[in-house]
């Protein structure tokens, strides 16, 4: 087998390491979070270094990166090729390349990624514990990151703007209370002074 994209028929695959790899690419290309969770080791030991999430440790943090990809407007498709497998009884490392594309609205970008993955045997099943991916081309890296992360940045910006508006309205409301309070106090004090003055004048005229 020279290329893996997740569409392979597992019934025809005898090598359980290849099955683990196929399941990963099936989960990724089909945006299947349930399968992706079964592929990964769901613990704090898991780690991932990739162009979208940077360095992530703990499955829950890794899951958030896939969530951005799976639930974003962009479609990402990759195939694994030119790879070799290096293994022991309870661990295997696979290193190779990924090709594919990133597509969003009218923009389509061809991807070229250097990739390695580490799997360990847990309860007699292969679980991915580490992934590293690198994009060598700086322009391609920038376009890919902007495409995946832009929606989340826009959402964060809106939260900041809305929060700022609420803060300003709150401050203005408090200022209005203070101003009105000062006006009430000032008016009350003035009335009191007038009453005292009238009282003094009345006493003097008696």
C-alpha cells in the first residue's frame, strides 16, 4: 500500500498498524469526531504539533483543534503517502508525507505536509499518542492557518466588541446615576439653605 486516505476496505487489510492509520484518515476526511476519539489515546499523555493548533497536550485540547477543522466552513482533505513504518511490540512510528487540498468558498489551496505519527498498544488496540505535521512553504502555511483560524478569530473579535460595548454602556449608566445623584443632592442642599435663610429672615423680622 502506497497511499492511505481512509476509503480503503478494512476487510482486505491484514496489518493492524495499517488499519489504525486508515481509521485516522477516514475520521479526518469524513469529519467523524467519534471515530477520531477512538483512534487517539484519550488521556493527558497524548500530544500533537501541527500548523493549526501549535503544540497541544491532552486529548481534550487536541480534540478542540479537530473541532475547528471539522466544524469550520473550509473543507480539508489529505492523503498519506511515501511513508515507512518502524515498530516494536507495543509501539510503532510512521513517517511520511501528506498531500491534499484546503477548500473554502472560491479558494482552493494544494497542501504539502511532512507528517509523523506514533501509536502505542492500549488494551490490545493501537492508539495514536503523538502527531507532528509541518508545512515547509511559508506562504502555504500562512494561507492554511488563515483559512482555518479566520472564523474563530472573527468570532473572538465579535465577543470582544460586544463585551466592550456592554462595558461602555455600563459605565455610562453608572455615570448617569452619579450625575443624577449629585443633582439630587445639590438640589436638596440648595432647598435646605433657602429654608434656613428664610427662617433666619423670619426670626429677624419678628
